[in-house]
């Protein structure tokens, strides 16, 4: 099997390639320097030349607040780019894995969302990711859609790295306490993706680490595990005042994984502990920690 992975310079794409290599699956990680996913001709030329059996599409426009003012670019990347890849996958008979988000739901209530629940994104980013889902399903029958949330990994910026950096200069930090979801460690999600892509169990899934928490609780656990003295103080989403509206309920049910016979990811607490060890190891061997 030969697999093309987009978004290789991002958190998830980096770990997907690493996991594929561990499994001795031929793969190639690509990013913007290789070809522009919004350019249909460039996409067709590159993908047809490589002739993959599957494309794992991790590339995306993820700047949620910036997207509110940059609708055109966000739409081109998340919708048109995904459609271009789905079309060529459909034409050459390749599988496609599309990484989506908890933001496709409206974020109301406290009950975990099932994959069959109605979607109602509340911001530009969520709307474009949902449109990307629809394009992938339309043009590539052999597709997997995986909705995830709150990702963190070694290769890129994320909430954990931000909290650790701020803890060095701030005795207290104010963090949102009314948005509930699941932090997701990219190596764990990468394993699920790689388990999935070798099957023909096409459809929509949720892929996050187990258990739920608020961003505030997540931050407090980061400080506790990292041995930081910084105190985390709760604030509401309304008080925090971000440009883009955020869903308060990002709980995603993993019943879809159970039904399809896929293993659930470990708890986010377990994942955080392993990630902090990975960060420490990276410091000693001078790995990239951008």
C-alpha cells in the first residue's frame, strides 16, 4: 500500500507519517511547498504522478479567529482544496481520509454528539470544514471522515506548549472553563487513522482521546503534571471574548468506533503524561519543537 499524507509540516500529518513508517507502509508527506491543494491542476498532476492507494488529508486552514475575516482563503483551503483531492482520489480509485472537527456541531447541551446528530457550525472555520466533509463524501466513495478536537503534538504550536511557555512568566493564567471537550494527542489519533485506512469501513467517525474536560481543567492538569506553580483561574467564554464563536459542548461520542470494531484512544490524562515526556526527550536530542 502507498499513501500520500497532506499537511506533513503540521502536528497530525507529521505523526501520521511517523506511524506509517513504523508500520512499514510506503508513504510520502507533503505540504504547501510541494503543491497547492487549491490548484486543481497541481493537485491532479502531483497525485496522479505519485499514484497513491490512499490520501490522508491533514492539511487545513485552522486559524479559527482569523478565518472570520479571511473567509475566502479559509474556504479555498478547507473546501476547494479538499474537493480537489477528493475528485482525483475518486478518479484513480484511491481511498481518502479527511480530518474534520468538533466545530461542525452547534455545541449546545451537555450530551456527547453522535456522528448521526445534526450539524450546525457556529463559525467560519466550522462551516468550511463541514463543507469539506460534504465534498469528500460526494466525490470519493471510498472515504473516511474523522472528526477530532483539541489536538496537541510534537510538531507545531498547541495549547500545551502555550501553557508551559506562559507558566514561566505568569504566576496566574485565566482560562476558559465553560467549553467542554476532549484533548487529542496526535500520535494516538495517527494510530487510529492508520488502523482505519487499511480497511474498507468507510464512513464518519469521532477520533479523540477518552474523557472530557474544560480548557481550564486541561490547563490545571498541565501545570500539575509539569510541576508548575502557576495558578489557573476560570473564566467564561463570554468574558474571554474571542472573535469567533466557540461551541460550549464539544463532547464527541466514540460509539461509532465501537460499532466498527476500532479501538478507542487512551484517556487524555494518559496522553498528556506521555506528551510531556516526549517534550522533555525532544529538548535533550534537539528535535524540532516549533
